[in-house]
């Protein structure tokens, strides 16, 4: 497992901060809401970044790992740029929040913090599949109140609700996700309280800072 990316063994032994591979994110069409420096990344570019980036020291649980499924583009863990916690799938939450994504784990502990990023050439987007429950992550646009647009791993197939554009900032070595359902960027709700504290929601019109930024770590060993 790497910070986009090396093997888990290398990460555990490393102490140097990663230097992003040059040209990992090419010039691409950038919507007006996307600040300068952020570029859309496709499946091949994500894989190339994975192969070319140096190790970053990270709080991974020793000996833990996941297995790749057939056809997966990349297996990754996401760490919030706002609270430095890893995103977990809350498979034990009761309905209607079963499978909600929250940045609440201090380390990568296994499948709860693992996701498969699957690239689709036709739509030029990624789908995210949780390794905790083998469900695709959807944006709950029809939810109301503070849960509106929350990300939940609950779908068995992929449609517009489960599609995301992945952006990379080479200078910051940070990543951002934009929902194709509502055109909004995924934010970690650091100020929420209760069971949805640190939940991920597609609700920001642009990338304003650490709330919308994530570090990606490779799980492919």
C-alpha cells in the first residue's frame, strides 16, 4: 500500500514525503469551478501515478491488506486532507445510513478503509466500489437535510449516481472527487456532530481547500 503509490512493505519502511511523478496529471478540460492546478485524471494516468510516486510514511496497520478483484483499475485508501483520518465504509450503520462513508479511521485497518477505483472509457469517469461490502458508492441526492448528497456504498450496479471525476493537483499531491450526478465536489463534513460526523458529501461548488482534498494510498501489492 502506498501514497499513490508503492507496496505496503515499502510504505511501512519509508520516512520520506512523496514527490509526485512529473506529468502524472495531464492538461485536461477543466470546468470553471475547478481551480488552476487541478486536472482530471483517467484510469491509465491513475495507474501511471501509482507506479511512479515515491513512498510516503503513513499510519498503516501492520500486516493488513486486501485482494484485487478482476477488472479493478486501482485499489486505494483515501485519507482526508482536513482531519488526516482514513475514509471507512460504515457497514454496521442502520438504515438509511448503512454504508455511509466517513473519514474516521486513524489508520488503514483493512477492507473497511479500502476502495476499488474502476475506470469507464465511455463516460470517462470512475466508479468507487467499497471493499467492505462490495457495493458501489452512490451520491444520495434525494436525501434531505444534513444527509443530502451523502456518499453511501449501497449500489450493486453503476449509473449516474455512482460516477465521479477524479482530479489531481501535482503541487499539493492531493486529489479531489466530483460527482457527475450533481456536479459538486466531495467534502468531508468536519463540523458535523453525531453519527454523521466526518461523513463525505458531494456538496461543494468548487475545491476551496482541505475539506475537498484527499490523499490516496495504493493497496495493490
